């Protein structure tokens, strides 16, 4: 069945292709004084391990100060999706010193006092959803400075395909920030990106769609590695530079895909951490459903809410071509409405129109005579898109944006309350590293939709084809998880919402004691109750995965922040976030990480709690690296699902079950042909 989702596929492809031409680099160190020459990036090394359902990323960089003066510098790195920073290390007199987390204002005061006394110090803060900004002092003249950042994030699968993004592109939507900074994105001595994937389930293949020069190799069906070193993967812009001055440019996200073997069963996996002698343990439960959600064939109403702000300049013609190809393939049972927004919102279609060839051409002509400009009044766009929904037909809103809500109504709670008033699914395609992901993801969750983050380095076509399956199949709504037989508390997320075809359910929590538990996942499919259950054991001791504690804390803090965004900040919620962030050493909107000389930590009475935690996590990672791959599936004796996992449908891709993966393989060649066509 042809659906309007095909239009979104081409639309986002077009936007993203041109967005790559105007991306700005991030992950850089810059003098705080904008009048001084930029620091040289001499080395940039990345080590990633994906195992047991989460990824650990370590970024180590060496910068050189070419100036004759001592200075303070700022290291800026995009906030990766769902990532918690657990370590920021600054080398003082050749020795690595790990930071400790304090309340934000206290951390800033300590850093400023040390800086004013001329002593080495560093401070890492979170700039809302945008970046982690680290202030480093002093960066001495004609000398190097070395830093390391380590973050942890869940590694989800979608329809048997995993995806990891190492973010480097600054999204180009923060005009004030771009006006202040001038970026130096060239690595001059050594660049490396090494990724190790260890999976409980067999892996068929790995791909880097924008870095075909990378080496991906299989040690076994469950162990793969990716290597990208020095000049191997330079961007096109490097060809005009000499190899001695440009080793690599940090102007393009590194996106890695892997594909699980076909035919794997639906399953439940669990990773735990429970130290000897401790009553309380922490768990991460990953439910990968079997494929029992049937396809939907009746006509639907689709509302396209399209960002036409100034950050979309250079992308508009591709947007028009995407709409052209999409409208040509609509089902005659569908209706559509197109809303454009920048400073204001306006409806291009004046209500719903039937998906006929004449209507398609008429509105394409209107799009041809429109151009991007202005700011981003996202609320006006959504409000206009929701207006006039037909309660007798299934409706969905497709939001495509690369920016932030910066004019009109901008508070998150106002967006959430708007969507609460209507029975409509919102599906957001979040483009780039600067979009307001917390806002966009919060809106999709409260409407029981979903959001997909899209990088310029993605296989955009494959990403959108995966989304097609979700929007053309039933979903499990109103999900509830019950665990009996073992004491369990502090479950997060507290509100799960909906589960779409191919997606996984990730649940964190605490448990006490040990033993066998009955676990039930229930919900509704097309209004009818559905229930899945299993029995498995919670262990009395488990020390393999200490990082699970930080992941639980981050997910819980995210839940608390969502409540604050909706209900408003109160002293109890704020203090709960601060206490949890300090206990588990996490950088948040309310806490920061400070690095001092060892004797100065003692001077300020700062307990070296994170130093102990980091050492424990490093030791565990070392032990895991030399041990065999662990099978984390816990429902083998009593499977929760009787059907295999969902894989991309042949109908959605037009190319068999491997459609999105095949497109992933062909995507770099397609881009090259587009560049040749444009050159001619």
C-alpha cells in the first residue's frame, strides 16, 4: 500500500542532503576570549564499546595553544541522545585527574576561586539540551592540554537494526552561538575511531553509510569491530589540504549501523548490578517483542507540519522535490494537509484534500513559490496542524524540524497541554544535533507517538522506511509492566505509553534480595487487551555491569525533569535531581563536574566519590573485554513471545525484507550520483 509516509521519506532525504552542506563542527576547544587564535586540535581519539544493551564512549583529545599568552579555553561537545556524562578528566602536570560533581553554583564558585588563584582547574556544565561545555584553565602558551570525556547511553534496536551516532556536527540553528564562535575543526596529528560491538545475538553485518573507508570486521557472529584512523575517513573538503596539516575534519557525524540475524525470537534480556553484601540491586530490562502487530489498510488523515525557518535555507528545493515524489504515491483513501511555519504558521492546503494527482500538482506549484526565512514558531505550526482534526478518521501529525522553538510560545508545558487536548499521534523527525530533543520527544510521548533522531550522516531513506512500518501497523498502547515475586521499586520510565512495531521496551529499576519473579507486559491493541508474561530470576550478586547504576539514575532524572517541565519546578523535585546527580556523579541542569588538584579537593571538602566509581567501571570494562560474550536473555525457559521479532516489511521498502539495509548500502553511491548531477 502506498502511504503518505513515502512523502516524508523523500522530504527528509532532501532536507538532510542539503543540511550536510551547511553543518558546523562541534567537540572543539576554543579560547574564551573570541579575539585570540583558535587552539589547534592535535589528537582526537574515540573508543566505543557496545555491549549488554548500552554503549560506553570515551573521547580523548589533545589541544595546542599557539598563542603567546596563557588563556582560559572552553571545550564544547553536543549532548548525545540519552547520554549521561560520568567522567571528565583533565591532565594536570602530566597526570589525569577525574572530576567530581557538585551543585551547579557551588561548582562554579570553586572553579572561579581556583582560576583566580592561578591553579589548574576545569568545570563541565550542561547547556540545557544543547552541549556539554567544559572550561579549562590555564592553557599555557605554546603547550598542549589533554582532556577525556566519557559518556554512557542505551543502545536500542529498531526492527533488528542497531544504530550508534558519534555526534560532531553543530546543528547550525543557534545563530547567537555561531556569531560568537569561529570553529577550527581540523585534526593535525592523529585521529582514531575504534568501536567494538559484542552482542548476545548474531550480527549479519555492519555499515557506516558516510564513511565507507572505515574497516568493519567480524571476529565471530557476535563480535564485530570498526576502525577509522587518520586519513582513512577524511571528508571531501580535505582533498584540497596537505596531509601534513589535515589528518581529519570533525565536521561530520559518524553513524554506525549493525543488523541482527533474521528470524531471531522475541525475547526479554536483563542486565543487573548488585554488589556483594548489598540488599539493593539495579536492573535494565529490555523487551524485544515478537511480530504480532497486524497492518492497517484503511485510509488516514496525515498532517505535515514543516519547518520553514531560516535554518532551512539551502534545503528548500530538495524539500519541494521530496513532496513531489511523495504526493505522487499516495493511496486514494488518504487525505493530507500541509502546514508551514516560521515566525507564523499558515496552511497551504486550506483544510484536508484528497490525494489526487491534480491536487498534488496544485500544491506543489504553491510550494515552488515559497521560500524559507525567519525564526521558528513551532507552537503556531502544531496548533495550526491540529486544528480541524476529523474525529471519525485516524489522524497523525508528521513534524519535521531541525531547529528550536524560539518565537511565540516556547514553554514545554504549553506544548504538552496542547497535545493532551486532542486524540492524535505526533511523529517527529528530529534533525541534527541542535534540535530541542527533550521538547520534541516529550510531545511525541504524551501523544503516544514516537520521535526519530536523524543525522546528516544517516541512511536517511532506511530510517524513514523503518518508520513506515510503525505507522502502517497496529501498536501496543497503554502499556503496564508488573513484576511479582521479587521486591521491585523505582521503575523508570514511570509512563511507558505506546510500543510500535520493531521497537524495544527499555525499563530500569531497583530490586531487593533475589529469586524468581513473574513479569507481565500488558496493554491494548486496537482497543482490545493484550498480555505477555514470563518467569525468570533476579540474581543475588552481579558485578559485571556497574554502569547500570548511572543509566538508572539518568533515566530517573529525565523522568523528574519531564514532570518539572509539565507541572513547574518545585523545591522537592529540584533537590531530588541534585541529590541523585551527586550520588551517581552525573552532569545535569542543576549539577556540574569540577576538576581540581588533589590537595584542593581536600581543601574544599569534596569527597572523591566519582573517582572511586570511575575506577570501578574501568575495571569492569577491562574484565568484560577479556571474557566471552554473555547471553543476557532471561526468558528462554518461559518465552514471553511465541513469534519472531519484527523485521522491515517487504511492502514498506519495495525490495524485500532487506529493503532498508540494501538502501543503506546504496546510499553513498546515490549521494555521489546526485553530486555529479548537480556539478553538471
